[in-house]
């Protein structure tokens, strides 16, 4: 085997191992990480508190001051 073939094989093997490690890490993160919540985000117009509530709620009461608020639209 020539030196250039050996270098190409070595670099390819390292890049392949790095790709496999990255894919494994991403799969593990998705499996054990927290799932995306479907809750709605609210911001109180009275005290400025930010909080979440269930996705089926149209208006929610602030836990800090009790004022009813609309959800934030992004």
C-alpha cells in the first residue's frame, strides 16, 4: 500500500467514526431529552410575569397577580 492510500483510508475511517458518534449522540439526546411542550405561553400585562398553560386554554389567569391574559403569538 502506498502512503497516500493509507492516509486516505485513515482519514476516512476517522470521519466515519465521527459521523457514527454524532448520529448516536443525537439519537440518544432525542430519546432521553425533554420533549417539546405543546403548552401556550402567556405574558401578564399587569405584572409582566411569563408562564405557560394547557394548549386548549384561550385565556389564562396569572399566578402572580390573578389577571386574565391572552397567549403570546409568535
